[in-house]
C-alpha cells in the first residue's frame, strides 16, 4: 500500500503549493 501513501504525499504537496 505504498502507492496510496505516495499519492497522498503528492496530493498534499500540491495542496501546500
């Protein structure tokens, strides 16, 4: 379930930007 974590991280990063 690493993909989920990776996607969530990417989404969060984009949201932060």
